[in-house]
C-alpha cells in the first residue's frame, strides 16, 4: 500500500516515513507544496497524509485539488495550528480524518488502518462500477445512436420523468442507465423493476415492500424496490404490463413522493427519480382503459425512442466486436474474432429480436465454432438453424408457405443425393418425370 506524506517540516516527514515503513507500507515524502500535485500523479498513492499549513499552498486548497483529480485517494489532514473551522471544512471536502500535532503514534496507525479499509472498499466499488458501466455501455456510431447520446446528455441533469419506447431487445434499459449514470444521482442506486417478469399478485409487495404478517408467508418485514432506490433511480421496465391498482400507487408516488408498505399504515417519504420503458402502444391502452391516462401523461414528459437494429445496420460490426469481448470475459476464454466477410454478411441480416438477438447469436457462435476466427461458413450453419425457426413461426398465406416448403424440401433432398435426379426420385418414391415437372413448376434448376 502506497502512502505519501506532504509536510514542510523535515522531522515530521522523516518520523512518519520511518513509522509507516516499519508497518510495511511503501512511503514517500514531499516537503514542497508546489510539487505535491506532480508527486501524487507520479507516485499514485492510496493514502495521503497532508499538513494544513504548508510553505506555499494551503493544505485545504491542495485537498480540494486532490479530491477532484483523485477521488479514490484517502486523505488524512494533520495540523498543529488549525481550529474547528478548518477541520470541518476539510471533512466537508472529503478528508477522512483530521489529526493534531504533536502526532500520536497510536492515532496515526489507527487513522491509516481505517484509510486502508476504506481505500479497499472504494477500489472494489470502482471496479464493480466499471463492470456495470461496461455492461450498460451503448455501442454504435450511427446517426441514430449519436442522437440518443445527445438526448441522454440533455435529459440526465434534470429530474424530469422519461418514457423510453422501442421494440423488445433494442436496449431501452441501457438508455435508462445512461440517464442515471450522468445525473446527480449517479452515486445512488439504479434499481430495475420489470412487472412483466413478476406475477400480478406479487407486484405490489415486490415494489412497495411489506410488513410482517401482511399476508400468508410474510414472516418478516421486507423493503421493496422503491426503498432500495431511495436517493437514486427507479426504472420501470415494461410498465405497460403493470396492474391498474399498482399504476394508481405509482401515480401517487410520482405526485406526492410517498407510499405505504403492504400491511402498514405508516406513510413513508421517498426521494427517487422515475424512468419507464415500454414496447407497447400506451396511447391505445389509455384509450381502452388498460393503462391510466393520468399516469401516461405523468411519465411521458420526455419521450425517447430506442432505435431498432434494422435502422442502424452500420453498428453491427462494432456490436459484434463488443459482444465477442464481453462473452470471452464472462466465460473466461480467449476472444474470438469475426472474419470481415462474416461481419458484412451479418450486417445484411434481419434481426427482429434486435440487439438482444444479435448477442444471443454471438454467444451461440462461440459455443458451436471451433476456431478462433468466426467465418462465413460458421455463420451458414447457425443462420440456417435460425431460418428454420423463422420459417415455421411465420404466419402467411397457406399456398405461399406450401410452395416455400416444397422448394426448401426438394432443394435439400437434391443436395443430399448429389443433385442426382434419378436417385432423388427413387428416395422420395416419385417418378422421375413427376419430380422433373415439380422442379420446373417451382422454378428450381
């Protein structure tokens, strides 16, 4: 663990260096305040011991600089001439502790130990946040995606409600997280609530929590998603699937910022920002009474539409590389690459399931291909399987589907019999002349 001591007194620097090195820390000192920032940048310590009164800069001013540039570094202030006012200001600016001279060896050790614990926690938090940020990263350089980024930049600093619309699999959750992550609530919790994934009878208990004895099986009190999101952002995914009763309570939550747990009469205040998403036509639902009109207008303050993948095919090569790296990291295996021709082929494919379907395809390719490079031949095998699924699930005129089936079936049978007409007819128990006529009718060579 690296520690730097910044003090203009030689004896203080020397004694603290000896003490802390005896404890097993890597320690450097700096006696010139004008070089302090440069030394911290070079040494990259986890902890700074910083004197308030220095030769040139004030230690409080340096603290402010350190916390702006290195928020993860823990700073312990030391002083022999400061009052309560400076101590309070130092803590407000982010100092972990404030030690008075003459320094107590015992207090220094305890302060450093506490700083180390906090530094480890802070590092773990930043690593986890980086992982989450990567998971929710919006990938693409298309005009549609750049427009989404501009909307996020504009919307995020506000407290306005946002309704994110778009087809399933387009990344509505990524947009919601982007808004949260660039808002003043970024250090708060981002909580997702998907009512489509929860049985209707459990929606309210999961959302608002419950008290012990509120219903059969409620053996202890439990907070809901609303309380988890206090100080942060609550994201309602697929809000069109919410029950009308739950919708009424969400409306109250938006209007008054309060709610009650199930089985409790106590009204609780909450401070959250609400974002919502849907793939459904909420206007039509409001018109037929399956969605509250007043809630719709409350949510639809700032509408954002998440673009379908077919509207930004130029982003597919970037998404392929992104998913390839992501899946390799998740599975702990070496990353595979896509042959340029394979990227071109996939860029021309239809993905009705949008980005989610594309990611599933990449994961399937990782499992089914042997080499480190995914080729067009690899794609043919996987896409053929997908085309089969699409073929049977498509609803069209029966005569058209029957003709498509005959073409597909006979083409495969010919391929299996090396395009030998006689062998194919024999295997299918057909006269060669009848098979030839059928192939002609189907416009098959």
